[in-house]
């Protein structure tokens, strides 16, 4: 980008940004950029990264590095995004706007500036005549979704960067059903955000005096906790056998402790929280990534679990929508060694337990269904089918699971969705939240652990039973970051290469067909890549390619919607035959390693 344009955009930002810390960052870079030395060149390069584009308000909202600049997360960018959302809301519901009946709810996690960004957003809503409910302290993302529904709000937002490193923050926008926005609202909001030229503002005291800002806590906390407990199947079993189970838990310096400790404690369960990770801390000082998907993030919890001889180790990410566990390893005394359960495996266990419980309790609906994303293990569909239920698929992102739930609510789909999940440690086990919920997943996992113990089994033993019945399934995830201005173009080039010249083989296995969700086509590489006429996809367009291999393995590729990286997912199955699970595991691992080599040959060059 031209130096003069960079400087012009930086000066425009400093004139508009009211937060002195963010403004000072850019002012210092501007001063250094005039130097004719290495320091000056470094400052100009940093300014270019902060101003070569505006931080994109995408379909999931905002996410980026914290700092001054239009390509960073800061107060001005959050205010501008909220003004666009407010304008769209007023245009969408003009009658409610005229009567002053519009409302929004704001929540935030433990990250740096989360509280400041949330209050700034609340005051923008207030300035636009939209009543803003703001939590008095940090709260989990699923509680934000619950609050929108329970308070009958028209929109909401949570300030969080989920499981990203400490230097990131984000802003997720929600609609009136408690789910993140989808078409057509996402496109309409983005257009309004991009058109913002003037931001309406109001100070805190005026907003409180006019009743346009209301601080909330217990009036939502207590109903949310009651809802989580009401979603359980066997509260009596928990009351009778709670003393048999010890749970070690970590919120990874995030928002989960207040609800996990309260809900599980009310049930009589012994919960030992990792003390060094209990309190909210945006530096996440004990972990490199505050993500329960990452094994190192659970190290302190596992160490404590060994000392306490825990029956299950639980973790939630900073905004407590993701949930992960570790359980005692097979064949080892409790407390000696622990096995991490993957997101796909956890989804299998929960699906099995939910369907089984509905059957046992006589409440299995005739049209029962679960939902998972297109990159989630195929094993879940087999589990659902074993109970006479259906497994619906949707695009990656819990907003699409919520959309299917909405379509069922309105009668558009004649299904009763009892469970939603995606491979990235997201689970929804109840119907009052429309996003993944690590709190309710923790409560149901505690109950599930007790249930299988009452049957003389561990969670791993139940999982192995399912493998023997439905085949051994294993998954592979590959991610590569492409930072900087050139990153998007590189990722687009990789997708275009796969799209225009789909491979005939992956891992030495023939590619039978390719699902191009962006183009809405099925392609057949063995037939020259010809698109078959008449085949349509019942999915919204998205930049996703899926390769269906001859042996049933599925490999998916998509650029991330929230980070500068491209992601690949593979799920494959090996039947469990006379030589048992070890042979099936070895066969699945061999296939995935060969697929990994082929993908790396493309993305690492």
C-alpha cells in the first residue's frame, strides 16, 4: 500500500479513537515511520499491517489482534461495528424502534479489554434508542444466548476471541433466537457496518438515567443454572451416587468456574478446580493456548487429577462454549494415567447416551434427530441410526446447527433435534441455548460417567463397544496459517488449485467424487471432473471442498472464517474384524498418514 495512504488512514484513526492507549500506539508508530533507519522501516511495516484493510466484520462478527488501527480490535472498531448492527436492527424492526421496544444484551469474557469493549457496545445501542442489558461481570457465551431468549431481546453480542491466544479479542453478533446471525441478516449487518460514517454515542450515566442501560447478573444466572440442571436425565442417580465420582475441572482462566462449580456442586458432585487457572486472566499465564482441544492446555488439570485420583477431568475454554475431558486410561489404576477424549469421540459418547436415555425413559420422539457439521466424524450418523434416529448435517459453525433447530421450531422441518455437535469440542445438549454450551455438556458428562459406572463400565469401555459395533473411526486435522496481506490470496490459490484440478488419489485411495459447496456441485474426477446434472446440495454456499474416497474416507478443505489459516479435516473408518481394535487403529492411522503427506505436499510448498 502507498505510504501516503497508510499515513492518511493512520491519522484519520488517531483523530477518531477516544481510547488514549490505542491512539498512542498509532501516534508513536507514525512518529517513528518518518525515520530513515531500520526502526522507521519497521514502524512503516507495522502501520501497513494495521491499516492495509479494515478488520472485516464477517458472518461471525469480528476477531483480530488487540491494538490501535482499523485492522485491529479496539474501541473504535467495536463502536463502528455496533453502530452498523444497531442501524440494521432499527431498519429491520421499524415499529419496535419507533416505540422504543428494541433491546440487546451484552456479555464478555476474561480477555484484555473485553469489559471495556462490551460497555462501549452497550452505550452505542443505548445512544440509538435500543435498551442494552449488560452483565455485571464476565459470563460464558452460552449464557449470552440464553439471555437473549429469556429476556426476549432482538440481538446480542459477546466480546470474546474464544480459544485464541492472549493477543486476540473478538465480537460475536447474535440474532433474536439466540443464535449467531446467518443470511440474510449477516449480509445486511455487514453492509450497514461498512456504511457507517457517524457513530451515535452516549455516556454511561445518561444511559442509566434514561433506562437505556440495565446491569444484569442473578436474574439471568439463576434461571440459566436451573435450566442446565433440568436438562439432565437422571438427577436421582446423581443424588444417590455423586460421592462415587471425583471431578477435576479447569476453566483455563476463563468464565466457566462460577457455573460449573455451582451446578455440579448443587448436584452433590465433588468438583476440584485447578486453583492456578480458576480466576479470569486475559494473559492466560499457565497455557500457551487456552483451548481444551490442545493437550498441553490440560496438563495442570491432569497433574491435579493424578494427585486426586479423579474419575474425569474437565475443561472449558475462556468463554465456556467449548468443552473437553480426559478419563483414566484403560488397564491403568485410577490416577496413574489419563486419556484425552477428542471432540469427535465426545460427540459420539454424548449422542449415544442421549438417545439411549430417551429410549430407556420412554421419551424417545418418533422423529428424533441430531445435527453435526459436515467435517464431523461419520461415526455419529451410525450411532444415530442404531437408535432409529437421523443425523442431519450442516455447514461448520454452530449457527447452522441453531438454524436447523429454528426450522424445526417453525415446522419447516418435521424433526425433533435432541443433540447438536461439531468436531471442535462443541456440544448442545438442551434446547434453551442456541450455541454450543460447555456448562451443560459438563453436567451431562458427569451424569453419563455415573450412569456407565452403575453398569460397571468406564467411558472408554463404552466407546470401545461402539467401535466394535460401528467400526473404528479416526480423524485428522491439518491447519496452516498464512499471515499478512498476502495470506488470503495464498489460501484462495490453494482452494482454486484443488477446485480446478481435483486429485484423482488422496493417500493412494481413489477420489470417487468431490462436493464443491461453494459452487453447489458434485464433481467426479475419475470422469474428467464432470459435474453431474440434476444433483443439488441442500446447503448454503460456502468455500468448502469435500473429497469422498473409495473406501468411505472423507477429506474436507476450507479456509477458516475467523483466523488467517486453511483447515483440512479427514475422517476414516476401519472395520473391527477378528484381529480386533489394535489392527483397525493401525489401518486407520496408516490411511490418515498417507493423506496427510499428500495435503502437506500442496500447502507447504
